[in-house]
């Protein structure tokens, strides 16, 4: 079934977005695969600041996702994988939305824009690290055409996860 995806806009996160992210991610369902609870506000303040640096230095980041009305509903984007385990040195794409926005196609629409922007920045491939139980995110990877390349055990939680990969040939076919 091919449905029409909603219009979304991506923008570099502002300092104010840290407060909104903190509020909309303060939901056990949203954070189920991220430790079960929202981080402290200071974590989101640091995260939005880091994303502004990534955008300035790399040309991509975890962008704030805005719905059709311009309301902040979450984030999607790409950033370097910085952990010692997993796909070291790779660019990871990811997403997180407030619970009330699930199931409407926002993540798929935003993730497709992310893929286009990262490709335009010259990134040859991306990975998505997904908890093996997260069927919603796995479905998004499939809609993006990603392929499962590795199964791993996370370092801290000791949970099974999947690494999905998508090669990004240059838009001009080069």
C-alpha cells in the first residue's frame, strides 16, 4: 500500500527545541528502546548544541521535524556514530517523534528527506542502529530500502540490535 506522506519540514534545532524535545519525549512509550525514560533537560540542551555544530561542520545533523502547521514533533537526521562498539566511523540516521504523531507517515517522510540531504552532502552510505524489538523503526528502514547487515548485542543494555545499511549513490549517477 502506497499512501501519501504528510508534508514535513526539517530545520537545524534551536536552543528552544531542547525544551520541546524534553517535553514530547517524556513518555515511556517514546523512550521504550532508549532506556525507558526521558533524559534530563541538560542532555537535550547539549544534544541540540551538538547538532548545530554538526550542521555547520558536516552539512547534516539531527534536524527538528516540523509538521504541516509548523509544530515541532520530534527529530530525524544523521550524525557520526561515536560509540566504541557498532559501526565506528559510519554515519547513522535516526528518528524520534512524540507519541501523538506515530503512525501517520511523518518519520518516513522526514527520513526520506534526511537520505536526500545526506546524499547531497556526499555521504556514500548510512546505517541505522535499531533495537531488534522495535518493529516500527524496522518498518521505516524497510521503507527506505535499507538492508540488514549485522546483528549485535548492545554494550550497556545487552539487548539484541540490528544494523541496517543503505548505500547512497551520488544523485548524478557518478
